[in-house]
């Protein structure tokens, strides 16, 4: 796997060309999807934010369409090092794409959730909140984990009882890890598979509104 992953900024979808000074929410899609996948969530999100939906840096093996953040099969399958490489590529993209945003939140689905949480671990001071849907926190330790325990940034972790995509061991690890490294809002949705429900989007809207209220009050 390449040590130099690059996100194609020309593929990024923005909710508005006029976003100067607005809080930024970045959408990170799942395996086999692309920058268009989560963009349909924009009408369900709070007003007053700029939204960017990025395309992951890798192409999954044929015949899988779309993009991926890291391999899920083979020697690098779901490895923490591969998730870290993806998060580092995302942070490099952020260095140039979000220079004016007063606060940044992430919303990731599946692989995108894992990369969002890994980016938070690599640069905890850069993010005001993270929404992790149907994803997990990667095992292993990173240098800033101790600082994260002190900062305890707000994280929303949503998943379904019928999600059979994320291995149970990773779910168990995340359930132990997130409460000690974040101000966790977690919910398990009865009957939900590896997907996003309208009920979950209501909770996400509430969580992000609280993030925005915190920015306004500071």
C-alpha cells in the first residue's frame, strides 16, 4: 500500500461556493462509494454550515465500484496502519481546503467513520465534533491518545443491531475505547443494518446543532 495517498480535491463536492468563515462539516464515505454518496444527507443537516464531501484516495479491486480509504481484504485488510495512512492523507487535504473554517466537524460512514476517528486521534485539536456512523475506532495506540483523554471531544457513534459488516471484535473495542477518549453520545438502532436511518439522522441533526451552539457561545 502506498505511503503517499492523495485525495483528489477536484472531486470534492461543496454545499455552497460561498463558505467563507462558516463552520465546516466534512463527509467521509464508505467502501465502494464516492463523494456523491453522503452528499444526499445535506438536507438533513443543520443550516449555517458549509459541507464538503470528499472522495477517498484508493480504488477498490475490480469489480467493486467507487472509492475506498483502505483495503478490507488481504494483508492490509482493516489494519490500523492503513487507517492511519488514510487519515494522514485526509489531514493533508484539510490543510489546504479548510484554512478559513472557524470550526470543523467530521461525519463518516463505515470506513469513513474509522478514518474520521483516526484523524481525530492524530490531530485532536483540529476538530470540534465527530459523527461516526456504522464504523469503529481502530485498535492500537497513537501518540495523541493521552491528549484526547484530556480533551474529550464530542463524538456521536451510531450503529444498527443488524449490522453484520463491522466485525464484532471491532465493535467491542470501540465500545470500550470511545467512552474514555471522548464525550460520547452513542445509540444502537433496533433493526438497522449497515445503513443510515431517518431516526439516526434526527439524532445527528441534534448532535451537530449542539456543536454549532457551542461555537456561537464561545
